[in-house]
């Protein structure tokens, strides 16, 4: 217990308010009930396989891998490419590394299941960097050379704890989100929290800031990130000999009157292989595929096709091709520092080897048109939250599996097994924050005051509303700063009907703090949450299964020829 007569002393007025994930710097704070929405900005894996150590070939049926373009192909081949120590060191020297996270985020790892297994999450980022001659030649405008790169392709790979299924979620580049405070690990420059389209996060502290942005949006802890630029995609596509894609009509993605840009992709209808520059054009095409949502679907088809292509090739008996793959892969990648060696990448690939193609589900985060800018998107709250819940709780996207994790990632060990008994309600200090603002809805005015009043009626006479800011939090959470207040936080949660899994430890609060989320915009008792079951993805996720060979892209009529 604390020595003060009021637990959590310091949560009352006159003391620094608690800060929670997603809260902005003071320059962005809004009064409770304000929408706080800012204008949107504008912007321009892995596998195992091949020969086992010692020369024993793997059976083809065991080559079950997940790969994303160049990045995940790299993980596939790195462990078997080296013929000796010097070559191994040479490949190591090719790999560029960066800090895993450079932004404010409080996402927690999922607790192990009964078998001691945990899910694995990898963020894959395709950069539009034009800071080399090769990238300028492939990426278009020379005017942007030297500008900070934008993360135009962003996908999260989720490998289930039992390593039997995988999910891939894309977020379109023009989706407006809250970007946390980030610090560039190379320059030390600090960027204040902001609300902007997600591809700008890469220029605000590197891939580590993009990772923190994803963690705050989804609540999913991300273990690693990997990035690649234009030139790297071309090199890797050349190295693997091309990937089969399909369009229903002849396509030419080029500039039209009043519609500048275009990837330059020009293909005849039907199935055909793309490689090199044409592979990059496929991955970048959006006008001809209707929108960024169409582009994401085309990227998912490409990934699935690459998986099937590599499974059908015996690349590990072809020494020249294997060497070419290893060189292209290690030169193309920048990875989070804990993956900064051939061994770590190979180990990652081995964890992914057992995923069959019919258990790989490619999806896009459900979105709606941004009410602030019709050219941008925002998350469709209910459907997106269903998807994030499935990832956090390790519920398979298909209906062939279930939940492999036994504990929610939002439950901290001390919250579920507190050794500190709760104090009398009248001695517990509680700060209540309004986090009901969403991308499409203003915060519910006075919500923090309403909940603090409910607590007062239940005997928590030291409950108070924080009127300094309105936040944007998907799910209601009860925070506490130290183990001696865990029991108090649990009692507060129980009094409001909030599940124990939503009681979390955080050093960013000075006492028990209730952040009322968008899931509790009305009512006096927290609404019961129904957990989704395996396979219950929203239709708006636009899922594509890895084993589907019939997928073919529809071409928007102005881009047919």
C-alpha cells in the first residue's frame, strides 16, 4: 500500500496528468469533448526450405513458407547461401540495421500459450526512397530526390503461436492515423505526435516510428521490421525469375488528362510473369486497379503467387541462382537490429517454414472514406477492431484453427495475479480520461466526468475527471503505475464492469487511471465484449487465401487498351 491516505495520490488536480498510449504533445491537446481531429497530410516473412545442413534435401511438401516480395525471399535463402565463413561474413556486411522502435508505444507481447509458444509479428515496409540513381530511374520524379522516404507499402505478417497459420494485413498508404512522438535514432531529431496519413511515419524517425504507429493503432506488439526500396524489389524479382500475375483486361497504367502519374504497367489480359521493373510496376499500380485498396489486393496476389512459385522451384540445387539470391537479398534489406545477421534471419525463416499456403490469409484493414479529405481513408472502427482483436488474441483468420494463445496480450501478469489487496474505495485516487474520439467521430462531451461520477456513486470519492485533453483510444483501459496499486486498479475495473484483461501496468501514469475508449461511448456499465471466433473476419477485410490460383485483377476502364 502507499503511505498516503489516498491511494494513487498525485492523480488529483495540480499534479501532472497521466499520459496514455496515443496521447499527443501539449501543443495538440484538446479540451474534453473536442474532436481533436487534425487535417490529413498529403504524400506522394519469411521462409525456410532447401537443403538441410549436411546435404539432406528437404521433402518438397515441407517447404511451407511465407514470403513478401524481396524481403521474405531474403529470409528464405540466407541460411543456406554461404559456402564458408568468409562468405557468411560478407553477407552479414551487406545487411543494414536500424532500431526496432523509435516512437512512444505501450503495446505488450502476448503471453505464451500452454505449450510456451507466442505469436510472431513482422512489419514489412516498402520505401519510395529516391536517394540513389537506381531508385530515381525506377521511381519517377527527380524532384523528390533527397526527400525523406515514405512508407508506401506497409504490411504486418502475423505468424500464429503454433506456427500453423499466418495472416497478412495491409494498411493503404493514404490512411489517416495518430502518429506518436518519435525520435530519429540516427540524427536525434524529435518529431511531435501528429495526425497524418500513415506513409509519412517513415520520415518521422524511420521504420521504428512506423512500427510504433502500427502498435498504437492495433495494440499488437510487433517483434521486427524489414524495409526495401524500389531498386531492391527489381533486383529480387530478377533473381527469382519472375512471378505470375493475372489481369482480366489489357492494362496500361499511365497518365491521363487530369490524372497525372501512373506506374507504367502495360500487360495483356490473362496470366503472365512479371519480373524486374515490371514487377515493381505491378506492386505500385493503383489507378488501373481502382484505388489503393485495389493496389493492396494486387500486392497480396503477387505475394501468394511468389510463395507458389518458389515452392515449385528447386533453387537450392542451383548454386549460381542461390548465390545471386543471397547477394540481392542481403544488399536490398534494412532490418531491425535484432535481425541484423544471417543467422537471425535464417532462424526467423525456420520458424515460418511450416505454414501451408491454404492457411495464409492476405487482408486489408477495413476502411472508410476520411470525412476530412475524400482522397484519404480512415479505419472502419468496428471491423478494424475485430481484426486487431483476432491478431492480439491469436485467433486464426481462417476457420481451420482457433485461438492458440491462452492469455490476452492486454493483460499484464501483475494485473491478473495481484498480491496487493485493494484499499477501501474512498481511499483510492482515480483519474478518468476521455478517449472516445475516433477518426470519424468527435469525443463524447463530458464522458470523463460521467464515468468519474459513476465511480463516486460507488464509493470512489477521490475519482476525478481529466479535462485537459480528449484522446483517441479504441478500447477502455485501466492503468496503474506500480504493483502496490494493482489491486486498486482491479477493484476500479470490477466496479465498472471492465474485464481484468484491460487492467495494465504503465509507468506513464501517476496513479490509477481509467481511459474511457471508443468502445464505451455511452452507458453506465462497460458493455460486454463478444470475442470473435476463428474465421470470423469482416467481409470488408477483402481476404485472399494463399492457395488461390484463380485470382485475377479487374482493370478500371480508362486504363484498358
